[in-house]
């Protein structure tokens, strides 16, 4: 009987131990599951922040951190310093277009190429478990977006270069007259010098006229060379009126040929802004080209109502002023360009900033002018708005922020 009780007690105790072991194992599993869920939540939060940053900065080179990743050159003790991956911590060699460890295809076939890496320890050690596989799959997608974004930027730069060359064409259309008139004057003065070389007072005056004509020629060619030359972006404190004056000077001949008046209502008390002089000149040049085109189109459609003599057929007004944001914490320099041209139909207003959108006929516009203007303005932290009424004209308003340290006004800087 006593033996039976001992056996029962032993079995009962063993059951308790077994139950305790089972409970402890379940507890550890639940803790592991909870910890894994927390890690996955943190990973997803990191990915959200990366995506937000990429959208705001248009930079897809960011990657989610992987503590298992070891650089291929470090793992393999590789000395190929000419490889793109060499010396770059955190760079995934399978994201590169031409790593030297394999003769892989072009980057556009990323997921085709990673099949070559599935047996590589560098590739496998970075994807050791579900969490890290998830991280690297996200990074693979970011790498593809980065590559496609660079291709898109290259294509955009080519298109914008074409638009810039089209702007040069607008200038070149009037350049022949800008050069021809001074040349005619020089030839006339030289003929008079040959006829009366002894008339010293007259010859001095003719030489002065020749010098002025040559200065006009140099100015015209210098403007063309200055605009045609590629420039690196250089931010500096500048007078927005200077960029306006350069754009107007650049288009001066075409404006005069079309009998258009350009008027100015410029506030010399506006602060200096921080920006790139060449980029802002392109902004005002593109707006001026559009305004001239709108006025001449209105003239062509309504010749009876427009003068064809020496009287101006239209007017373009440049106005500047200082404005404040809604909370009065920021100041902006507002530049408005207003014309009395043909205007823009209401159904087109929402599309005018779309790439390649144009209402002009074939060969008369690239459809990139306002797209480039909007991009440059936004890169300067500014905003652009357009108001238009068909048959009445168009007003384009640009607001450029006043940066800290640029509170000196234009009148004070002179």
C-alpha cells in the first residue's frame, strides 16, 4: 500500500514538472513572438520614415539598416579597389551595375541578376531570417526606384536642355537684326571717314559711333554666350531685379520687333534673396517668352483691333513687392509678370505645368517652359500661381523666400 502511494506521488510530481516545463516553454515562445512583433513594428516604422524622406527630398539612395550585412570586400578580404563596392560600407554589391565578382547583366534586370547571388555567402548572411529578408527586399525595391529616378532625371535634364536651346533660338531670331544694325552704322561711318579723312572733328565723332556700335555687338554676343554656357548651381544673396534685367536685355530685340512695351513697378525696398542667378534669369526669360508669344498671338487673331503701326500692340508689366506668410513668420519677395495677351482658357490652367503640355502649334513650343519655371521656383523654396482670362491676359506670380541673413534691401546694397 505504501509503495502504491509513493508511485502515485512520483507520477503526480512528474506531471507538475512536465506542466511547468510546458508553461515555461509557452511563456518563452510568447515573449519571443512579442519581441519579434516589436522588432517588425520598428522595422516598418523605419521604412515609413525612409519613404517619407525619399518623397520629400527626391532621394531614393536611402536604405533600411541591416545589422547582419557585411561588405563583400570585407567578408572576402577582397583587394579589388577598382570595384564600385570596394570601401563602401553598407553598399549592397548586388545593387551595383557592374560588380567585379561576376559578369552580371545590366542593373535593369536586378531580380534576374540576384539569382547569381543566391549561393553567395555575402548575399545569404544578410538574409539570415524572415526579418532581415524583409529588410533586404525593401532595400531591393529602393535600389530599383533609385536607378529609375536617376534615369528619369537624366531624361528630364535632356528635355530641359532642349528647352534651353529653344530659348536661345528665340534670342537668335532677333540677333541678326541686333548685329546687322550696328554693322550698317559701322559701314556708313567708315565710308564717311574715307571721303573726308582730313575732317578731324567729324572723324572723332564717327569713331565714337563706331566704338558704340562695336560695344553693342559685343554685348549681344556676350549675352548669347553667357546663356548658352552651362553653369553649376551657385546659391548666393542676390538682387532679384538683376535677374529680371538680364532676362529683359536678352529678349530686348524681339520685344522691340513686336512693338511691345515693357513696364516696371519695382520696389527697391525688397530684401535680397538667396538663389542661383542663372536659374532665376531663366525663370523670367521663360515667362517673358510666353508673354511675348501671348501678345503676338492676340495680335494675329485680331489684327483689326490691334495697331500695325509704330504704336505698341501690347504691354508686359514686371512688379516686385515684399509679402508675409499667413503666420507672419516668413517674408517673401513676390515677382509678378503680367501681359495683356490672348489669355489661357480655364480648362488649360490646371495643366500648364505638365511636361510637354502646350497649346501652340507644331514647332512653336516645347511645352517645358512653365514646367522648368515651376521646378526652379520650388527648388528655391518658393511657389508660383497663375491667373488668366481669355482675351484679357495672364498674370504669373512667383513668391521667393527671404533667407536668414538676407535682410539687407536692394536700396541698401547699392
